[in-house]
DNA sequence: TATGAATGAGCATTCATTCAT
DNA sequence: TATGAATGAATGCTCATTCAT
C-alpha cells in the first residue's frame, strides 16, 4: 500500500491504483490473455497511460502478484502474534483463500521478477514461522514444513474452481479436508520428503 | 464401414490421431496459447488440415479434454472390480495424477461442449461408484461424496506446480496429505455441505 | 528474377512481385519509415499477406536490396563482354545510376542478411573485373580498385539529390566529374590506400 | 536586454545549448529515429522541456542543420582571406568533410524552414566566392560553379560510408578523386549544364 | 480430403505532442 | 520556464480462420 521509492503525484498515484484494480478485474474475468486495451478502458485511461506506469504487461502482472504476496505476508505476520497457534494457521489459510477467491489470479506468474521473488520469499518466511509455531504446539504433523503450507495456499480455491457451478463458499470444505490432512493424527510417513525452498 | 459415427478413410483417421497427439504435446509445452500453426507443424500437416478435422481451436481442445475424461473413466471402472476399496480409490487418484503430471493440461477448459459434458458425467459416475464403495468400507468419512473426489483429482499436481523448482514426484506428498484428510479419523463436520452435481 | 528455392504458386508469385514493387515505391516516397500498412495498401493486399511473404520488415528490405545488387551484377557481367573497356566501365556506372535514380533506395541497409551479403559480394566481384580491365587498358589510374568503384556507384545520384530542385539528369554531371577523377591524368598518389573488402 | 531577438534567461539559454548538443549526439548515434525522450534524457531535462525550446521535432532538426550551415559558412569566409585559392577550396572541403564525419547528420533534412534556407543560401554564397576565386586562378574547370561544389560537400563522407567496414579516414581518398575531377586537365565538356540555384 | 495462400481482427508497444501544475 | 503525467495515432507483428484449387 505505502510504497517507498518515488512519491508519485496525487493524480498519478490514483491512476496507478485504478489501473491495478482494473487489471485484476480484467485478468480475473478474461484470464492471462486479458488485453491492455481492455484494462485501460476499464480504468478509464488511455492505453499509453498503462505503459507510463508499467513498462510492460509483464511488469504490470508482477506488480499485481507482488501486491498479493505482500498482503498475505501482512496477514501472516499479524496472526503470528495471536494466542492460539492452531487458529492462527487455520485463519491464515482462510483469509488467504478468501482474498484469492475474490479474484482468482492463480494463473498469474511473475517468476523472473526480482521484487516478486523477494516478496514471495518474505511470505514464505512468514508462513514458515506460523507453521513452526503450529508444529511446536503439536497441531500439525512433525513432517509438515512452511513450504508445504505455502504451496497449499491456493489449493482450496482451485479445487472448488473445478466444479462447474459451485457455491461461492465451497472452498471452505476443501480447506477443512486439507487442514485435517495436516493434523498429526496419522503416524505414517508421507511418501515424499518435504520440498526444499530455493 | 463397420464403425457407426463417421467412417473416416484410413489416412484421415491417422491424421486425426497425429493431430491430437501433436496438440497435446504442444499444449503441454507452450500452454494454452500454443498456436494451430505449431500444432500443424508438429503433426506434419498443413494448417488448414487441422480445420478439416476440428471446426475450431475450441473443438480441438474439447476433443483432447474428452479423451482424458474417457481414459480416466476406464481407469476408474477397472479399479471398481478390484478387491480392496481403499487401495482402489487411492490407486485411482495416483494413476490420474500420474497421467496429468505427464502432460499438465489442467488449464484446458471445454465447458460448453455436449460431448465433453457427457464424458465428464461418465467419469463423475465412475468415481462416485469408487467413493461409495470406499465409504461403505469405512475408509473415507461418511460426508465425502464422489463429487468431492472428482474435484480433488487435479489438486496434488496443481499444488506441486506452485513450487518454483519441484521434484517431479512431489505431487505424491500432497496426494497423501489430501487422502489423509478424507479419512474418517476426525469426527468434526466439514464446514460446507457436499456440492451437488449438475 | 528467377528464384530457385521454392516454386511459388502463380498467384502467390504475382503477389510477391506486386509487394516488392509497392515496397520500392513506398520506400522511395516515404523513406525507410514507410509502413507495412501503406505498402500492403499500395499492393492491394492485406497487411498480414506481407508477412506471409516476408517474415519481417527487415526481410522485405533485404529482398529489395538483394534484387538491386543482383540486377547490377547482371549489367556488369554483360558489359564485361563488350569491346571497349572504358565505355564498359562508364556505361556500367551510367546504367547503375539510372536504375538507382528511378527509385532512390540508397538509404536501405540490409547488412546482417547472408543472402544480401553474398549478392553484394557477387556485384563487388563483377565490378572488380570491369575495373581490372579498364586499368589494364590504361583508362583509370593504377591505384583505383574495384572496391573504389563499387563505393562510388551511388555517389552521382546522391550528390544530385542534395540540390533542392534539380534537373532529373543532373547526376550525369557529377558522374562525369567523378569519372574524370578516376582517369590517369594526374600522377599524384591518393591520400589513402585503397580500401580492403571484407 | 542587450541582445536583440529573444533575451533568454541564462539557465534557459544553457538548456537550449545542452539540448542541441544532446540532440546532435543522439541523432549521430541512433539516426533520424532518435527519440525526443532519449534526447531529453541525455540533456538531463524533462521531455516537455524540449518542446518549450523547440516547437516540434522538425524545428529542433532545423536548428541543428542551420547551425551546421552557419559553421561551414564561417569556415568558407575565413578561407576566402587566405593566399592560395586552390588550397583554400581544398581546405574548405576537407574541413567540411571532417566536421561531417565526426557526426554524420547528412540524413537530417529541414527543407521548409525559412531560417535554414537563409543559412543555406549564405553558405552557398560563401562557397561560390571560394569557387569563383579558384576558377579565376585556373585551378578548377571553367564550367564548375559554386553550386557544384556546394552539392559535393557531403559526397566523400557518403561514399566512404558505403563501405561496410571502412577506415575512418577513407573519405580523404574520395575527396582527392573528386577534387581531381574538378581540375581543368580535360577539355571535354560536362554532359549537363551547371545547376541553377533557387 | 489436403493444402498454400490470404486475411481481418487484434495485440503490445512506441512516440511526438499536449496539458495542468 | 520546467516538468510529470496523459494521450491519440501509429507500427510491426500474430493468429485463428477462410478460400480456391
């Protein structure tokens, strides 16, 4: 929300937010092939204005993805200070899924962008802290890592999205199932070692 | 002469198979934006030939998706005859995920095609039978339906795909977690009723 | 004129010629920034058709430049068989300048194209033969090389083009001056050694 | 206050010079398609500032071209006062070509600008005086006019520029050849009458 | 049926120029 | 005067689809 590098003029800052919002909506509606023209139209600015804010379509996508990572990091850090480790992890997954559900942008990738990589690592770290606390409290299996949970964030929304005509809250069902799968009820080892993080 | 729907000439039938195979490979390699030109090149035919077999790109995608549903249906029906209900369900999910992993075509959608809808319903039915048997045997929660499992088919591969540099077998870890989530260990009710199927 | 690689269908070959002609005219009229759209319009075809004949604007330019080199090579080789070495060289420069004058495309460059490089080398070789014969006959200075004359081909037209409102034949005046500069009247050495050819 | 045309503030005058210098460099480096944005960047000012000094890109080009004409005029007038008429003409062409070679802006045209036309006429007049003196001294043919030499100014650099990998001083070779072509050694008449000047 | 060619609609991106501050 | 921002008009290029043979 609050950027540090260059204090934009008020009108430009407004247009930037307008554009990011329009882009999210357009990507959610039309997929990754949403056109810059449509995004500009939706934001009520000229096509060229998009490029005066983001040097390329890739950079626009990176800004969106980065923002989402940053928002989730804020959520994770806030929940780290709560009393109940189990509720904290569960609430994080719920809030995350809820945010994703609003606009499914799961398909957006921005891998080669260093800022996004950094923000993704920040989120990974915050999630790992949440998981460490939950594991220490015995509410998740000993084998479960922060990376596991990081990868699972989008799963409930994605699963519900496979239904051709689902209730908007269906993802909650699959989140509960997955969360139960993380619990230390079963002693069996998982068939693969925990994934490393680059 | 013997087959019912459309008696294709032998070489035409061969071209059709060539095209479907080429299209799958190209979609797997380049994503949904793979071009008809590249598919035709890979199949060794002219671009226009693609359109003499499939009226549009959508129809080509529908054919691929339909084939995948049909293959999974075969797997599900075969496993219905096996002795162990738990192993049958687990094996189905494993074989399905394995096939998807080979060529991740999860992103392909073909919603408005009636043949695809029919094949999808066939798969849904076969999976439901598998789940009914598993539930009756007490290896999955009473609340779990065939629709649930149908929706979960792609999840393990999708989850592992969120890792920037994952082991090719990582999906097995998440499949085990999800399968554990389906088990009747926990008594708590799931937060959402089972989804209906259209 | 007669290409070897792939025998185009009659209509395609016609469109190709139409496009090359239109492109030459458009480049001559608007300079190197002539647009593909205008070229296509002038040729009476769709924009995309340009790209079905030439993969890029660069390739179209290369085709034009290559054709011009090839045509000049034909002229040079023909004159090599004529009786008078002085007239042969002079006529070559005249015919070349005349062809260039029709459409000043001096500004077109296609350096990185291997076919063009080859055709340019062919022309260089043919011109060198013409110059060798003229030198042997004592009608040009001993120091003058084929490379010198190759570089001088465009000069008369370019010089006349610096006049804001010149007679269309003014280039002949500067060709005569330059040709006189090549004659062995003066014994003084030229201030720079003859240029090498890559 | 003291100067007549437009009393610029000191910093504005400085920006103007900065911009002209930056524009020359950028045009020399990137050709006529050098962008206003790059020029402004190089000058260290905002894009819009360019337009507060020059109403359009054309006008900026006209200013550069006009400056070059004016500089050459100074050179020609200075050499008019030298003792040797032949050396004066030769030196003029050498100094001119040298300046052009440093930054080849030959491609810049600014025809419809009245100030440029005036400066070009000034140069034409100064060159004509140089040529008249040389002709009177018998060092150039009787037929050669100031207009001829004016048109020939850029030729040596242009000719050397046709070589794909030339020595930076190669233009001197062609200047010598052309200058020899101007000498009164040959009695033959040139094939075209001297061009008039508008 | 198979195909070489043609094409209309569209896309990301650029740029000279204008505007408000 | 200087500038950050905005923009309309182009531009090279792509692609699914159509057409004539």
